[in-house]
């Protein structure tokens, strides 16, 4: 299937995107682009991926009508239950397809970066499944706050390499993964966990996550008699779950697309990760995007209670959609995300990931009058239990 994003052949989404890479990676990126396009045109690749999504991941993930939440907000609210996927989040959708692509290219070794640990766990899982060596880079700060996922990766046979530079979070883990790739360009495939990085990564990851909105269309047709909601809400760090949830609705102006980025302690404070609302255009990790930076172009260290949203930039697709007004962006503070998490838990018996809680908090900030609203519940809260329990004291 040909992808349908607003991107040109050089990987630009309007003013954002491209491939800003060191010379040593030129061939890797060119080979990846060729292999990706060949795989898209090969029905056997699509079948292999989709069969694993069905029989291994457990897709389609349910579209659950949250009745008590709907009553509270006066709308029909559906939760896209990505938290019920094998490994507990949407990350497995992209990890499986990317690993299959790596095998197709003859690569022997997988590397990945991770913040909340869900992408790391997904990559470690498919490495075990496909019998591949795997190294996951993770900041020391995130290792401390996401211990359950660290142990899962190690049990799956992957090496977790602590990153001690910078803020010791997702940005720094990505830096180290790119360094590794530069040192091992021949045998290594870098599975990027979000819609960031040099082209074709943002388009490729968005396509591999587009299964989310494809299923939403089918499920809404069955439940509501139409293929689209009035509103889709998703949290956004780099932006993979949001890209997947928005993908098939980008061209439908009847659908509001709302992205919730991490406000941290407030977007007006230094302790934030609201890169779209507070950033300026700049280059980070291989693409031009909206970036939190100083006047002289130095990256500002982000902050969020959520490890998966603790990133100073955003994927170029989302930078473009926000600039053109197609995507509405709200900053959700730590306390607002926590409140939304406790609310969903008490009303629906579902403990969401801290990342997903940012999307849920949008319900309390905007009015939706009898709308059909889909919130992408991108992950489950097992990994965040220590944070939730400590904040309840």
C-alpha cells in the first residue's frame, strides 16, 4: 500500500523533515528507503506483517465505548485499546514491521532507543522472536523510573545500555543509538520508535502505525454506521501513536485531530516538554522540526513526568500539521495527566500509561457536545505504578 502522508520524495512535510545525516550513513539511508519501498510493493511482506499483528500481537485492538466517561463529558467516547497489545502498547506494530524489514535487508543486529521502555520492550520482543541480537539504549534517569520494562528487556535477551550524558533521558538515548549506527553501518538496523529521524523514518513509522486508524475506520463503521469520528485525541512526544491514530483521517476535514504534548510543570516554565508550543524550527536527530532550543541553537533539556514524552522535539509530520492548523495542540501538565489517569481508573477500571493520560486530560479542557470522540489509549500503566502510588500518598 502506498503511504498517503503530505510528504515529498525528499522527506519534507512543508518546511519540516528531510535527512540531515553524516556521510557514513548516506548508503544506509538510501538502502533503507529502497528496501522500504520494495516491501510496500510486495504483498508477501504485508501478509507476513499482518499475520503477526493478528496472531502474535492480538490485533485488531478493541474500540471500547467508555460509557461512564461518556456520561461525564456529554459525548460518545471510545478508547482505542492499544494497551491490550502484546507488550502493552502501540510500539509493537512498528517494531515487528521494522524487524521484518531488517531481516529482508540481511541485517543481523537491531538497536533501539527508548524512554518509557515500551519501544525497547517491543524491539527486544521481536529480536527474540526473529533470533536477532539486540541492544537498547536508555537514559539512566529512565532506567530508574521504568525498572519493570528494563527487567523485561533483559529477560528477553537484549542488552540495555545506560546513557549518562545530558539529562539521561530519551534525547540522550537517541544520540547514543545514532552513534552506534554510525559505528556499525553494515550489519545493524536501527529501529526508531517514533516518527522522528531522517527520511524515510517518519513516513515509515507512521505507515507501520497506520493500522490503528485503519481499524478505527472499520470499527466505527460497525458501531456507528460511519467510518470516521468527530474527534481523535492522542498524546504526542515524537508522535508515533498520534501519527497512527490520525493517519487515515488527515485528509478528512470533518475530523478534528488533537495532540496532547507534555506541559510538565507548565509550558511557561523551564520544566516542560511542550516542543510544538514552545519550540522553534531546528534540526534534531536527522530532520528539521519544532525544537526546544536556546537563542544560540543549543537544545533545551525537556521535562515531563512521563518518560515517553520527555523529548525536546517532535516528528516533522506533526510540526507540519500544527503549523498548517490541521492538528490542534494542547499542553497537558503533570498534575492534569495524573488526574485523568486516576479518573479513568475509577470510572472504567483501566489503568493507563502516563503518556496516554495526557490524551485523556484533553477531555477536561475542551467541550465536546454529543460528538463521537476516539482517544488513543497508547499504553497500559503497569510500568508507571511506582509513580502513581507515590503521587497518591
